[in-house]
C-alpha cells in the first residue's frame, strides 16, 4: 500500500531536531500539518506529484522558535502607531513624533512607544521636547521596556498631573526643580496618564495581534507565551483578541497566555483568574491544525528595572560618587503576599511566570516556589522566572533543586551603552560583574527557556542566540571584549533553549519544540548552516522560510 504523499519535503541540508539527544537529520517530510518522516531516504519516499520540495542547498532547518516571554499585541500596536524603535538618538525620536503627528492630523492623541532611555540625559526625556513638535494634542509614549512613559504638557494637564500630584505607590514622577512634572513617568506613575489615553478598539486589538504574529513569523517564531494578557499601561484586556483570532482561524502560532496579576488587588482576584482560564479553553479554530490558545499561566511582575532603581535588590544601589544609598528598589508584592499568591495558584494548577530583575526579587520568587512545593507537594506546573539580570550566587542552584525554569532574554547579556551608562554606576562592580548568569545556570543543570520580551527588544531569536554564544552585541566590531564570557552558552544549548526549552515551559513539548515524527510541523529554514559558520557571524543568519503546522506563514 502506497503511503499518502507529503505536502512539503525539505532535503539537501542539515536539520537540527532539538530532540532530547540534540540530534541532526538530513530531511523532513510534512503531511497534514505534522511531521511524517525524518531523514532524506524516508522523506524522499513521500514525494508525490503535488509535493513541494525545498532543496536546502547550503541552508539549514530547525524547529520553529518558541518565544517564552513576548508581547505580540503590544509590539504589533506599536508598529501600527507612533513607532520610535528605529530612532538612534533623541533628535531622531522627536523627529519620528513630529512626522507621525503631521501624517495623522485627525488623531486626538499621539500614542505609541519604543524610545530608549540611554538616548536622553538622565534617562528621562522632558515634556518640552514633545511640546515643541506637538503643542496642541496629548502625546503618550512608552519606552522600549514599557516601564516608563514620556508625556507632553497637554497629556499631563488632561491627567491632572502637576507639582502637587504625589508619587503613586510603585511609581515615580520625574520632576523639574520646582516640583512640576518633567515629562517622564516611571512604573506605576505611567498609569496616571495612560488611563486617559484612547484604548484600542476590538478590531484594532485584533489587527495588532495579527501584525505581531506576522512579525514573529518573519523571524521563524511559531509559538509563544504572551507575558501580559490583561489590562496594562493604557491597554485593555487582550484576551478577547486572542479568543477571536482562534475562533476565526486567524491564529497560526500556538499560544500560552499569561494572565496578568493586578498588583493593585490581592488574593481575591484568583477567582477571576480561574474564570478567565476556563474562558480561554472554549474557542476552537474552524480550520483544523491552525493555532491554538490556552491560558493556564499567571504573570506576576515582582519588581522593576535597574535603570530607574526599581529592581528589588538585596543590597543598596550606589550613587554617582560610588557610595551606597539607602535605596534597595522595591518588590511590587511583599514577600508574604507573593508566597500566599504562588501557593494558591500552584494548588489550582496554574503555572506562575514572574518578572524578576534584581537579586532580592529573584530570591523572593524562589522562596515562594519553595513554600508552594512544601504546601502542595510536587506538581508539573513548570513555574518560571524571566529576565534574571542579577542573581545571587547562592540562588543559582535553587533553580535546579526547585524545578524552576530560567527564562532568559539572551539579547540583553551584552555590554551596551545603556548598561554602561545606567547600570554600571548604580549596581557597583560586584553586581555588575554577575549579570545574566546564564552559563552558571546551565552548568548547574537548570532548565532553560528563552524569550525576546519584544517590543522591549528585537524578536529575532538569531540575534539573541548570537549574544548568548558571544556575549557581545550583534553589531559589535571585531575585537570587542565579551561581557562576562564565562556566562556564555554553547550554540546547541542556546538553540535548544529557544526551541525545546521554551516549548516545555509552555506545556507544548508534546507537539512542538523539536522535529519528531507526529509533532506539529513547525519549522524555520535559515539562509545558512549556523553550526558550520564562525560563531562571530551567527547574527548575520536570516530566516527565509517559516512553516507553522505545515502551512507556510512567511517566505523570503
């Protein structure tokens, strides 16, 4: 009996499977959205008259990347609004705002984001820069990491933010010498203006999701964990957009939604999270094999960032003279509440996904996971901590012991201008020399996953893998000294984290993350074999074909 022919066959080049053995194969056959055969010989037997055959010819293939921490709706919205991500300095950022305002004279607000803190003195752009180009309409722009916002005078007046407005809990208003708002709003202070900005309509939100999905597919990403599914900094809840996309057959990636923990509420919100998890289980695509959506994760933001002194530290930050201050940042949830929340969520079968930048935040999270295990026993909830900029050495082994996954933003582990200008002075030499300890976590046996945090940084996994392996920026000139090279990862470990490791943390390893017969046919074809090329040139590689569940979703 003749086997049914394949829909797609890849031949003539190396295919990294990312399976448990980290093996390679010489061909892949795809049929009805799943992998039907591996190896050139078996794949060739499934070639029929209508099979598309892709000769790799010097190129290579690997599983579709899985981004374990990303914000596609926010990123898609920024691409469709006032997008400052391409600006190289303050002048270009202001010029982008002016051009956007001129192009859209009918829009009552100018909203968007993507500005970089290191482009402005004191990492805090002033309202006067915006007032000079948009004096008559409110402007509200989030920075790249979405921890700060930049507002003009009109927006501040609409929000009633003036010299008498107190700093909100968990936030800070940058001020002029006379106490008036300077234009930068840190952390929770951004909501003072953000709550007045226009919300995306349901159709706008869906368009942003589809644009974000399209952009991720262009980099070979076929699955992801959306790290904030809820109302956040001027965005309404994005869960309805995902559910609509799934119902209408528009979702081509497989998605885990991390339901947002509202840090202005307490444990009473857990009942709401249970209801939202159930609602997300309902929609089904009318097109079999298309993307799926589940929402069994809760996202807790435990601290801020080092640059604005809101990351929670065990020891104080330093001032400009190198003296210890009394400021240790802050945790959004006190340690007792965090432990209660994690323990209850764990008992209900939720995965907990935590943002932790500072070493105190990381320790509080690990303590909470340890308490949950003691109270509830072992479970397969696969909790994970993202970012991990500063981890106390004593806490590195706890990831393996507690079964907590380290979700790395590998692109950040290079010494760039922002790190030198904003992190180095406040962290001090010891903490500065211990940032992003991915190598130590790997050597100790921690489970690793990878995420981009786009639109905070590029969603291109190959750029991130380049930094993980080389510990220098992708655009660094030859001879650049690596940043803490002992914390580098091997190319195999970095790629495995961005495929199999992230699929596992998304509870998707049964159908994604590796090239194995019977799994969903998620593939990325690269324009070269990155294992054969010099490791200093990994960032030059490009994805030329992305296949999601057997469907070509992007092709160069």
